C-alpha cells in the first residue's frame, strides 16, 4: 500500500494529517474544532471535508499500473474524436448538442461473454481484499467523485488572481456536472448491471434484491468525472500531470477492487471524460 506519494500540493496541512493518521493513528473526531453556529449552516467544501477525513494508505503503484495505463490510452482516442467536433462546431458552448455527440462516441457495451470474463477478473480480485484495501476504496469512492479534484484546483488559489480562481472553479464544476449527466444517461440506456448485482456475494453490504437489474455501471461515472478533471487540471498545471493521473488510477482501481465496475466500464467512462475535458478546455479558451 502507498500513502500520498510525492504530492506537490502546497496544502501541507492535509498531507501531514494523512501521514499522522496512517502512521500513529492520533486523529480522533474530538480533535476537529466544533463548527460555529454560523458555519454549521454552510455545507463544508472539498477542503474542509478532506481535512476532516484525510486519505488513508492508498494502493501501490504496482496495483494501479494496469488500469492506469488503460485509462491513459483513451486520451489520444479522445483528442482525435474531439478534433472532429471542434472542426464542425468550433468553440461555442452547446452542452445539449455536445452531450448527444459525446454519447455516440462511447463504444457499445461489451458482449455478454466478454462481460462475464471481466466479471471473473473482479471476482478474483475480491478474493485478495484486505481491511486496508477496503478502507482505501471507501475513501476513494467517497472523494473521487469530485472533492479531490476540487481540492487540486483549490490548491492553486494563492498563485492566481481571484477572478481567475472563480472562473476556473466554475469551469471544473461544469465539466464534472456534464460527466455525471452523460454517464448517467448512457448507463440508463445500456443497462449493464454492476458486478455486485451480477454476483451479490461480491458486496453483501449492498443488500441486492433477488432479480434486480441495477444499479447500472456502463460507463463509470467515477471514471468520467476523473478523466474530465484530469484533462482540465493538466491544462492548467501541466507539471502536475503525473499526480493527477496517479490519483485517477487510484480512483479507478478502487472501483474494481470493490466490484463497482468491470474494466470496460472504466475505459468507456475515461474516454467520455476525456472528451468532456477537451470540450470544456476548448470553450473556455485554455
């Protein structure tokens, strides 16, 4: 397992909290200052949420290498496809038309035979689960949707003007929202049951009703959001690309580890997210 390795984020407090929590277990709920009556009414932001619950020890580079490479391989495909959209539509925002187009670029779900083979991979991985792996997956599932990506962006706040910060925050939020919207629409259309639905023994905590068809998992929402965020954040801070890609691989691996998805769910979601990232960058002029 691996802690947050070599992160170049200036938010040292969060990194130190993570190390302290993993190494000596000193973090206790009572150490977190109680919110004032005013702040209690405000929903905590990404920074506050992760500061209150720092990352545990995450997966090793060796564990996440395969899914990380498979995700990275989608980038060139997405760039080539988006060039076609840009040539036809330019850089004017048209979310409705783009969403319809992007959905058509996502490959059809694998055949039943191929999905069964992928399910066997997930079943084999489930046999090697550890308490530490489950803890890492729980954290990554919770914060990998959007909070970790917002935190990466927030990390740059001292380096750029306030107006620029506000604009980029809105752009990242738009990309994450579009990723969720399109992936949810495709999942409802393609109706590919999640691995823990196909085999309820993979996640008995989910309490799947016998004969249930959903939740559906193709393409992965986590993958789409992560890829969109990585594309957007990398354009803003290219020298941090390795950190962003590492975190994306951590998030994706956690979805395999806890039987939320099979590999094709993740690669399809990554392709979609890359397209969305390219779109947001193009229309925002980055």
